[in-house]
C-alpha cells in the first residue's frame, strides 16, 4: 500500500524558517518524481514545487521561488521542503504527492499545517 | 500560466441525480495532461481521472471524464452519499495549475 506521511509543520513567525518532510512507503520511491502542493485555509489547491526521480529536474512556483528548496534522500525514502523567509500568505496545509507515470498526482499524504503568524 | 476556471462554484443535487462539472482552460490543453480530483472535508485530495478520461485505480464507473482543448467535463452519473465533496480540475501540460473547485452539496 502506497503511503506518504508528512511532518514538520507548525507555528512560525514571519521571516522564519521551517523544514517539511515526507516519508514514503509501499513503492520504490527512487523511481518517482514528487510534488509539494499547498492549500490555504478554506482555499483551493496550489502547486508549490516538483523534483524528478533523479533530482536532476526541479521546478518552483513563482510565489516561492528563491525562498523554498525541494530535495530528496532516496536512501531514506524521504522528500523535503526547506522553507525560508516565510510570509503570512504561506499559511497552508502542505501535501506531498507522488507523480504518476502519466504525470498526474496519484497518491497524496494527509498534509501538515504550516501557520505563519506573529 | 494556464488558468483553469470551474463552473458552477456550487452544485446542489440530491442522491441519485446526475452531476455535470465543467472546467475551462485559458489555452488549449492536451487531453493526456488533464486530471480531476475529489477532496472531502479534512482529507487530502484523491485522484479520480487522469488523461482527461481514464479512471484512477479503484474509482467507480459512475465517474467519467471527457473533453479536449479548452473544455473538460466530469460527470457523476448517479450521486452516492459519499460523492458530496469538492472537485478540482488540474492541468499538467505546462507546470501545474488547479481550478478553484466545484462543491457538490446535498440539496
């Protein structure tokens, strides 16, 4: 069974940093690209960042470019999102999602809540 | 950026009725790069349809997707109680964007 479990969310002040983790199980993690997608309270879904299976290709949404860094450790079956210079508008539930062979997001974690507030 | 606009914002229907959800793209999207997701309160999204019309694993056949170019449709042939949720369309042709969602609520 495919499972994705996020952690690392919490309350942080504006300008602060946070590192999210996503641990994968039930599939060969190293063979799949991964996404981070976020959802602000009561709002829709917003794609944040993508990393390919080999880490050779990385993309970011314009809203986080230069502030967030995606990475992965295949030996630990883990995906990460380092978030710096956090803003109020970064408050959201952050989901990790597996990218399927067809490029859709076929499995999602349960999410971790990041709250940016003073 | 490809903008996706979903309509209606809210759909009020009764169990057993047919639901038709629309998603319009600001520019043409390849059918192979279009998906639909379902999200229930407090839960993560679930993939329903990829490639515009292919049901994901375990998705009942009352869910169907169609469309091409700039106009795509998700149809739920007969609403079951568990289908009342928010539905999002997504394109993954150019980066990734989502529609704003359509809420299917019980009438």
